[in-house]
C-alpha cells in the first residue's frame, strides 16, 4: 500500500496539490531567536526576539491519520529561507505521511538564513535525538532523508549517531562543496571520466552564494549586513518563480532591491545577482580566498565514518546540483551497502515529464525508489 501511494503521488502524473490523510503540528525543540523570512515578517509562531547566541529550533511533525506509523523519517531540508514551510517541501512530507510514515522536518536556523555553517548538523542532531527519545519505540531506528544541501548534515548525523539511524537517503545531494558552488555560478560539470560539460543552471541562485561568500569579497565590513539582507530579499522575491529564469526577466526586480544598497556597493550587488558579467569569476576568486574555510561542509569525512546504508538519488536535469555529484557520492561508498538512482523524472524543484522513449526505464527507476522509501525505518534490511 505504501509503494502504491508513493507511486501515485511522486510521479509527474500526480496532481500539484498536497494529499490529504496526514496531520501536521509544530514541535518546539529549543527556545531562542527565530531565523529566516518568517521571523523577519513577524510570524506569530516565531516572534522576533532580541539578538543573541541561542537560536530557536522548531520542527514540523507529520503523522498519518487512522493508524500507527510504519516508520519514522527525519528530513534534512536544503538551503531555503522557508525551510519545511516551503510548499514543495511540505507536499513531499505530506506524501510520506499519507504513505504511512511519521515525518519530522526541522527548521535548521542557519539554513533559514541561507548560510552554510558548522551548526547545521548540530541542530539536525538535536532533532534526531529528540525524535528518538520522544517518538520512537525502544530499539526503533529513524531514517534520514535529505534534500539538496541538506545532504551533508544528514550524512554527518548518521556518522555521529549510528545507534539511531537506519539509513540515509539523499536527494539532489553533493560530494564536493566547492565544485557544487562553482556549478551554481557557471553551469560547468566536471565529468567522472574527465573533461567538462556546460549545462543549464538556475540563474536565481547566485544571491545565496554571495551571502555565504561575503567575508571573502573586497567589501568594507560595515557594508556586509546591507548586502546580505538585499541578496536575501531578492531570493524571497524570486525563488520558486520559474518564469524569472527567462533572459531579462530578473533584472527589473534586481534594480528595485538595489535601491536599498549603498551606492558604492550597487554594482557588486548586481554582479552577485547574476545580472552583470563577472559572477562566476567573482565566486571563483572568493572561494580561492576562503581556502579551507568551507571544508566543514564536505561530506567526505562523514562518508568514511558511516556504518549504515546510503541510498543516493538525483535528477538528471538538476540545475542546482549536477547529477555527477550523485555519482561521486555513490563512488565514495564503494564496498558498503548503497544504491544509486539517477532519473529524468525530477529536476531540483519538482517532477518533470520524461521523453516517451525514456518512460519505461524512468518508471522502473521510480518503482525502485518507491520501494526504498516504503521501507522507511527498515531500509537496512532492503539495502545490503
């Protein structure tokens, strides 16, 4: 039944709405200052507090209605200001719950700020521990599912807490942080067999890159906050709007937001939005200056320490993190329980219709993926 439900709702034939048959509630894991767009807009559930070191940590809990859960997923979100409140993320969690699973989806504070920081796996670990202690039966394990940049925190938590984790499933994850960031700016894929390939890439992503790279740009420290907030504001206005990927559509919105940036930094702001030449070169220069500052975000060490199975899934047409990162993740797991699914049914933000010639093989891949998802809480018995 779980497999059938997943196939019905995860394929490109499914309705865009979220399914019924699941409840959702908010779980407060830690008091503190809220982060992300909800905090800036005065969300009643996350009142803006005084600035301090402690950040608020919440999660959504989804549960099936009418019966006990078949298993429990903790879902590590990608880099997004709305976290699990993003409608696409919420829909996926509701699908898992409709299929019979409990789903715990934390709002990682740094990711809500579009920042990749060492605290991300720490906060995910807090959620995983609380889930195990509060929601699971004795001896029961949770399954970690990650989306996009949530892959590194999920793999790290699985490596730290082998007693809690049944398996890790990554979707759209990465093996090489620096290569992924560069792809977001130039669309160049470094092929496993050698050579390079130019592929379409999402033009709406550069502002999130520069929020993270600000310390390594040639910008006075006093201008950092204004630039970061302007780049975040642009993501609030543009992410999820597919029509803005067309040439020329983004520039008018950039100019509206640029009016809030100090005049001396406006041209840099435009380059950081991808509407002026030099975006990829600037990203490369900043990464070079950063040196090993982002080594913490590499999953390589976690992959070496892992003891649980890992299922690596990726969309072949992903325009944020290229499919080659999935192959690199899977290769790093050689000799250990793992599976790899690369499919044309999904890009980075949702499902897509495959070509008629590809339908048979793509549906077979989806069936395999649905069977793994349907084993949530018991994936290690399936992937050996």
